[in-house]
């Protein structure tokens, strides 16, 4: 018997069912299934960071061989297309809205970053499109670019004086200032969080075609409903005349959750030409135009009483917006970061100010964690800094300040309600699993080999974000079931986990369940994937739907068995006092034959009453070669509280991936622009993605405290690895260098930077 048919429900380490498809080359990524004969789109981009457009002559390109269309801002205007990208605005401290400069889909009047789209060429082949692009006359008058992450500099937008996008704050400034004035000890640290590029395996891609008078748009994204509305509004066509689909997606990490200019250009070209058009970003093109992540500078201050309890927390952050507002950028380092501002500590007075700054660079938006890794990074760096200044063990300082188990549900200083937690229990488990007592011996062994070994930890907490509502629909037949979901897998393993959940509540064998996602025609609505929301919201909706299906079928099955009532247990309907059983699929086959169509489709929508808060402790050990500055993460231990795990193997995989991205940012990933706004790290020759040899075996352990915010007791796990890794590695590097006189370090810990700290201290 196939092991998938009966015995695996939730909390079982089932291998990912989708991997057979992916590993044998049968995945259906966007460019794999573009219609045969599609025209090819190529985007001409600005090669300067800041300039007035003097001329954009596309006449020769339009006459070039194989070219069907060249689209510019002027063509958009003539066609009635709205040449503007939308973005959410946060409130400033004074109650006004953040700056709202227009962001064109295709540049008009001025270009503001290298990579900004100027025109799109649609041709029969990519070679023809690129040749035509060479014929476009782009002439410009240079303007001084603004590159510094600080107010002031040459103006980028008239709507944003001093290039300030917004000036936001939360907390009680007076109470916080009073806490610092009365404090027995205070500490202050500047923390730099470097810019990174998401670099998913599959670069962004899309295609469009006309089907029976409707626009079919397909892309590699994190949800189909947002882009459907945006396309309708921008192109000026009825929403119901648009069908959006997403099949397999080779990584998203938040970067693919937003609208991008190319999507509107391709859709417009197809709508105008009546022919299918496809676009696939090349790697350097993606590096130039994908939303970046992080890029902020913070001044972090902590106040303590004589018992080393935190009495005040003050943070002032400047965050880079890039040249324009991206979809959710104004909220990332402000509102989203504030959700976990105080981390796992009982802090009663805090003040957090965040100002967004426009620069002549590519936009910044959500990247794995979206504000929460940044908030935890600066807090946990400050906690280690304080421990060193105060002469106390960093574990002990954390323990003294943890929110205690008897304080839950706990309302944080920024108004979040942590439902459950046992932070000291998790920390004690991490201390043991990481063998922290054995670290001095490992440090001595490293020293005997000429290496500097350091240990660092981070205790993080994460706030699960996104729409708290989700729907699941289950269609039954005598041959199996089809499950419709409103989330979108980007590699997380949804096809496996959702089948496990469905099996758990209906008894349907895993290999008889088909998952449908990413189709705006077949699924009425959904919240998409982001903020680690999928398993908590979608899982709860699947539970509600599965239970509703069983309740609907009980009277029918009882009638078929000729008994007054039946129970459902161990995946079967059973008549009490009898050995007669019936599976749900057998019951569905009978319902089909009896014409009971209403029994065969069930849909339930749930709304979670609150967020869940995964948390945990990361412990990193690093070794530094003082002769070369090369830094290696030698040991990494994670103890996480994810509540009830739906599939421990997949949860561990999510943590591994997140930790690797955290190690990548800490050690090697770093976006560098020169003073003219040219991206110097625009290929993998210059941008240091971590490789398998750059990371150790990551040891994962679960110490669950089930959430009360959903019936399944789950807490999201998709972003947690990154949230904890940044500070753990950074604190370990400082520990390794401390005895050499180094007192401050900032990511990334590249060999050159580390060597300089050691030799120029």
C-alpha cells in the first residue's frame, strides 16, 4: 500500500510531494508555459541615476526588423493607460500623510535610478528586440545624484523636502526620556543594516495573451488578486475581463509580492496587439530593478535600573526608500518593525522614530521578514553591547528582562498582544543544545590553530502579518478531491502541508488530493503568501472546511447505511456498534450517483482573532582568520517555538533557508553603489551569495508552546530563520574580535572589512 494513502496527517515529517516534479525538470515556471509563438519583450533602462530626459527617439527602433511595438510614456498617454504605480502611505508624526511623488511605469521627464524603465520593445525574437533597443536615442542632462542615507542633498522629488519620504514615530517620548534621565545605567549603539538583493532562483517573469476577448496574465508572484485589480485600474479595462494565473514560482521572499512596471507594459502590449507577449528578466536586470531589502541606520539606546532591568528603550532609524515609494515600503521599517520593537523583553517605556529617505537607487521593500528582522537585529545587538558595558553575562541580562510566562497574554509597549510564550525555557534548551559550556575549549582549540573563535546569540520574536482571513474550498468526487486555496507557494511546500491537513480532517489519502492555487477565475479571493501567514490562516480554513464536509455527509452516510447516526473517526464514517465503515471518497461516489451535488462542494472562510508570535534562540559560533580576515560560521544552533508543527521536516527546511539568507547578509551579501549611482554589484561575480560551503550544518530543535490565536496552535515559520540569524552571527563576530581591541562591527563581515578592523583598530 502507498504510504501516502492512509497514515500521514499533520505533525508528521512527510517528504515534499512536489519535489519529484521539480527535481525531474517538470516544474512549470512562468517562462516554461508561455504560449508558443509569443512575441518577446525587452526593456530599455536608464544607464544614469539622475537626469532630465532631453530626448527619447524611438522611431528607428519601431522600423527595425521583427519589431511589432515600442512602448514609451507618450504611448501610454495616447492609449489612455495610467502611467503611475500605486503605493501605500503612512502617517507622519504630525498626522499628515507621507510624501506621495508619482512613480511612472515608464520614465517621463526625469530618470531617478539606474535601471528605471524608459521603453519596452516587443519583437519576434530577443535578438531583434535588443538590436532595436540599440537604435533608441536617449539623450539627457545630468543631475547630481543623492546617495547618502541622510536628509538633504540634491532634490529627487519636489513633494519631499530634504528627500524625506515620511517621519513617523510610536511610543511615549516623555515617559521614555524620563526613564533615561532616572536610569542607573544607559547604553547607546549605532547599528547599520546593509542593503541586499533577494535574488530568487527564478528571476521575475510574466506573459500575457488574449483568450476569448479576455486578458490572461500569468506571472511568478505571491498572489493573483492584487495584480488583477492593478491591471484593471491601470489599463482601464473591466476587472472581470482579466484572468490572472500563477503556476510554480522559483522563490519570492517578499520581493515578488508587489506590482512591477514590466507587468503593465506586457499586459498593455498584448491588449493592444492582440498577440501573446512574454518577458523574462535576466539576472543583472533583476538586480537593477527588483525591490531591494534592508538598508537602514539606527541609533539604539537602552536604559537600566540598578538591578539591570530595562526601564527605557529609544530608537531613531533612517531607512532608505530608493528613488520612489514601492508598494508597502513606507510601512516596512516603521509600522511593521514596531510590531516586535521590544522583542521578548518587558519594556514599559519606549520611543521609536523612523524617517524614510529617498535616494537615487532602486526601491526598497519587503524582504524575508519585512521590518521584523531589522527590529530584532538592532535590539539584540544593543542587548549584547549593553551586557559588555555592564559586565554581565548576555544570557543573564536577557533572562532578567524576559516577559515571564505568568504575564501572558502580554500587551507590548507598542500595543501588540503576545498570546503565549516561555522564553527562558527556550533559552535554556538553546544553551544546552549549543553546548555553550563547552565553548571555551572550542575557542582554545581554534586559537591553537591561529583562529579567533566567537560565540553570539539572538533571542527573536516574530509577528505573523497579512490578511487574517482566508478561504478553502473542497470539491469531492468518487476519484478524489480538489482543494482550492488563496495562498501561493513560492517553494514552501504548500502542496504537501495542505494535503496533510486535508487528510487529517477528512481521511482522504494524500495522493488523491489535488491542490489548486494561483488562479483568479477558479478561486474567488485570497490573501496570497507573505508575512508567514499561509499555514496559520490557510491551515485554519482547511480545518474548518474539512470539518464542515464531514458534518454535511454524516446524515447522507447514515441514510446509506440504514442507521440513525454515524461517527467519523480514524478517517472513516462508522455506524455505532458496527464494523461497517465508509470513507469520504466512497461516500462522495454514492452522492454523485444519487445526484446529491450540494454535498460535493464545500467552502469555508475563517478570520483569525489575533496574530501568532513565533520565537526562538539562535546561537552562532564563528571563526576568523586574523591574517586574511576570512570569517566562517563554524556552528549554528536553533531552538524555535513554532507552536504545533504541521510538518517538522518542512519547518526545519524553512529555518535552514532563512538562516542561510541571514548568514549571507551577515558575511558576504552587500549592495554597493558608486557616487554616481551605478550599481557595482550587478552580477554574481560581484554580489556574494552564500554557497553550500559557506554555511555549517544548521541544528534545529523545537520547543513548542502552542498558540492560542488559532485552533491548530500553529505559529508561522517561514521568516524566522532570517530574523534570528543576523544578530547571532554579528554578536559572534564581535565576540571573536573583542580581545583584539575591536569594539564595533557592522555587516557584512567580508575579509577586507574584518582585516581592516583588526589592523586599524
